């Protein structure tokens, strides 16, 4: 682990018991499930937000709400709640005095990356949102995100938050390393929803029957057209904070698609872009030798982001390399090179 910073709340003598309970449930690190204390990165990583960015009343309300949003199954995290359901919970539990103050709390938690939401992911026609889809506050579906992919990235995508609490960079790095060090050898081909997966450079795939539409970048951009956004690269900015970065500009590399584009814009992590602007970013990434990656955590036929990763500092690609687990990142395609025909064009790498 980096020693660039000393986390303020590491080793707290009187850790917040509700925060300990919360991070113990959310973590996917087996030792953390068994025992959680203030020396754990899950605790000190989030303590700088809950203890330093919230007053006592807000902190208690936030933790009570988040704990009630978690599923009863101790090994699951992402349980969806509609906007109406959360307001019904508030009427019963009184996390906040009224509807307006609950909305304010939900917004605050989303800005801090402790809550994620979408608008139902209504993108089934392959050409933008389904007809009649609305994007009002009342249409939102909320859930507590995992640490990775989830709140660790969201905290590292906020320049303001990172500049105030640089230990969040260390939190992100730990959450991409510790939970996976024991399980990576068991990850099957396809990844089983774990990690991120490479999308080949589209022009390098011949247009044959076995070239599957879903592996083409343009497929995803057309599917979510009209709801595309871009934000800073959490890996580039986080590693830069720890003096482990590269020469890349950290801005405008991570492309959010569909409801994630709205989430990035509405929480101050990104801004909207057009299809052509997205293609320009992807082309620039290819020119620099970066790797396109997506995550399939939401199931078949769905993604929420396209990352353009520098292998030197990408936390996801690093995991595959450190633990020699290519299935964590592999594409559906394997490059085969005939040395007799090779002209060193670079398209196979």
C-alpha cells in the first residue's frame, strides 16, 4: 500500500459502530466480513466522508438509511429501492423530518458516491432510451453500490473530494487489490461479472459472421445515444495523487452510457457528450495505445461505462497482471499473428 498519506481515521480509538457495521456488510473482502476495525481501508476510507463531511445529525440519518437499504443477505449489497419506497421508509423510520430533507440527503449521498441511482435502464431498442421514458427525480431507482466497481471510483472521480481527502486514492487502490488476491485464480472465462473486460479496437475486427455486434464499441454508443457522458479517470487521478501516475491528462477519459451519463452529470462527476465526441475520445485512446474496457456487472446486454485504460496505471488491468488472471479482463477475441504476414501495424495488441 502507498505510504504517501496517513489516513486521518486509521486506527480511530472510538470508531463509529454504525459505520463499522455498514462497511462490513458492503465489503467483499473475506477477512473484513469476519472482523472489521478502524485499521481497515473500508473504514478509514469512508470515515473521512461520514466523519468530516457531515454533521452529527446528517451522519446518523445517512447511516441509518444506508443500513436499512442493504439486503438482509450479508453477502449481497445492491438492493434496488424506488424513490417512492424510500419516501415510504422515511415516513415510517423518520431518517429526516420531511420529504424535502430526504431528497436533500439522497442528493448528498449520491454526490459523495455512497448512493447510486438510475432511471430504470430503459434502453431496449438499440437507439437511445425507449419512447416515453422520463428522467425525473421520482423515476429514480436507488441502491448502495459496492466498493469496486462503485463508491471507490465515484469518490476518486470527484476532484474536490480527492483534494480534501487524498487518502481516498489509497482506499480505491486497496479495494481493487485486497478482495481479489485470493479469488482471482478461480475466475472463469468471461469473468462471471467480476472485473472489467476489454473491447477490441473495432477496425481491427473483420466483418465476418463470428464478429459479434455486442463487442463493437459503436454498438454500445448507438444503444445509449443521446445519453452519453464523460468524466475524469479515477485510476489516473487516484494514482497521480499517490505519485504513482503517468503523464496522461486525467480528464475526459471515462465514458458513461445510458443512465450512468445522467448520474455523472447530476452528481458533478462529468458532462454530456455527443456520439461524435465519444468516438473522438475513443480514437484518441487508440492513438495512444490505451485499452477500451467495459464492466458487465449489470448482466447480459448491459454496460454503464466505457473506460480507456492505460495499462501502466489502470487498477483493473493491474489486477489481471498482478495475479496472472487474464480472465479478469479478457475480450471475446484472441489475436492470432502470422509472422510471415506481420507488418507491425499494432492492431493485434
